């Protein structure tokens, strides 16, 4: 059986190619998010459950702002490597990877500094209250020290994804996250001969796990047998030619992340004004919501890689056919997850907290999340496909419209003016996702992305 779209057929091997990229990426992303959820769950079982969850939640937006903007630059790495491989130039792919690694060292050092030194001011700006300030400040200072290995690891992963190799990133990221869970158990609760450090213990474990994953990622590139195998004596200087390709997509994606994360910060400040208990429920919702993004992101990895490779090979119609099939798979998976949330939300949140009021509020949030999932499943892979083709402007437009209209402007009205509280905040999230999906889908339907002059082509 073939899936045919406007005369272009995807045969069985093509569909297997999609799943060879998607499944390892999905396993990696889902387990990464699950392990992040375990952080919240473990802190939720301490004596200061709501305070601990809220304190860590206050640090998420500053970290995501810096992390999101800088790692978005490496979306350009994936696309640039994919185009080079599609054009049959493996030497260029390796050289791009070396430039990306050097760039990541600079970005990682910068990220650590801008989070560590103003940590107190950042959590205060985020709305830290008297009971959460010290916990949040200490957590952010420790996590900031792990930004360098995080950036280097992401550069490795972005390059490997560009050649369609997603199993090895899955393996080393799972290893790092497994270490994080064990470290949490030891350092949050004071087990395995370690001191009981609570919130600080979670931060220490997270930071060390990033060094573990980074070390394994570098071993894959320098000791492995992939097309991208590197040697320490090679030229790792920043090359202008490759920086232009990386930044051709990466700068726009970074600007998109900047717009998104500033909007998220303003949105978080809106919700934090509802109090510690409600903000803790909100953090549980965000934690679970992160899991709903994982299938869409995994299909997005496949879309970026396969579109980049086919555009690099001069086959835009085949690229379009891949995107259509990937999108349909993504929506199907999202609908299945949405059904689970609608049926079992009350049981899912009980894993997070022993506070009945927090659990009640979070259960309703999960049901609202379910209705926004088709938007997530559409927006993520199609936006990724556009970036893979070098058309990164429309994902930027979509994010700016969705986030700043709904999360920034409409959210205060829903939360306070209309009196809908936490539910109102999550209604705006669902509207944001749906709007972004509509914008990128309409751009995809025009076919103009197939014919733009991309900087990725050199």
C-alpha cells in the first residue's frame, strides 16, 4: 500500500524511514520529559510539597528563555547538516558539526553567566514570594552551572539528527536522565549515604546528569562510527561559511524562542499572582503538558531531517509528501493521548502531589490540555518542516501571534477580569496552540516554502 499525495508516492521504505527517525526521538523525548516529571513528583512528596514545586517552577521560565534562544540556533545545525548530507557532501556535514561544537562552548558559557549571577533578581521578577524565594534562588544558581554541558550535548544531538541518526542521542540522553533520577532519590531524600538536600539536591542531580550526557555525546562523535565521526586534531575554528548556514535558520528560530519565552514569563507572572497552591497546580499542568509535546517534537525531528535532506537533494515534492504523512501520524498519536487525559486525569495528578486541592485543580487543567492537543500535533511537525526547508519566518509569525495575543493580552482578562482563574489561563494556552497550528498549516498549503532561496543551500 502506498500513501500518494499529488502524484508523489511514499512507499513502505519511506514510511519506515519516518519511523526510524521518529521512534528513537520519541523515546528520548518522552523519557526526558518523564524524568523531568519525576523531579516534580519527588519534590511533591516532601514536607514542603507545594512550596518546593512552586519554587522550582519559578526558575523554569528564566532557564527556558536562555536555553530556548540559544539551543534554537542549533535548529540551524540540524537543517544545515541535513542539506549537506542530501547533497552528498559528508565532509561539509562534519565541518558544520565542528563549527557547531565550538559555537556551543561559547553559548554555554554565556548561558551559565546570565543565569547564575542575577539569580535572585530573576526569581524575584518571576513573582517569588517569601516562602519560595530562597529555594528558587539556590535552585537556579546550581542549575546555571549545567548550561555549558547542556549546550554542547544539544549541538551533538542536533548534528546527529541531521544525518537521521536518532538512536544514539536517545541512548546517551536516557543514560543522563536515569542518572538524574537516581541522584534525585539520593540527594532530595538523603538516601544511599547522601545528605538530605531537598530542592538543592534536585538541582545538583540535574546539573551532574547534564555533564554525564554531554560526556557520552562527545564519545559518540569522537569514538563512534557514524558519518560524523570527528578527530580531536581537526580544525574546530568557527567557519564563516557554516555559521551563515546555521544562523540562516537558527537566528530566526532564536528570535522565535525569545518572543515565546518572554511571553511565557509574562504569562507565568499572571498565574503566579493566584498564589502558591494554584501556581503549584499550574506547574503540574505544565509538567504533564510537556509530555504532550513530545510526539509532535519527535515527528518534528523527522520533518526537519527529511525535508532538509530532500531539499538538499533537489526533490521538494518528495519533501512535501513526507510532511503530509508525518503530520497525519502526529495528529493520530495526539488524539490517543488526549483520550487518556480525559479519562484518567485525576489519577495522573495524584502521582505528583499529596495536596488534595492542588490535585483537584491540576486534574481540570489536564482535561483542558486534551482539547489543545490537535493544535500541538499540527504546529510542531509542520513548523519543523518549514525550518528544514529554510523557511523559518512563518513559525516565528505563528508564535508571535499565538503567544502575545492569547497568553499575554487575553490571559489576564480570562484569569482576573472574567474570574476564570487557573482554568482561564489554560484556555488561552489551547487557543494559542490552535492559532499557531492554523498559521503554519496555511503557509504549508501555499507551497511557497518549497521554492524559496534558502541560505542552507550555500
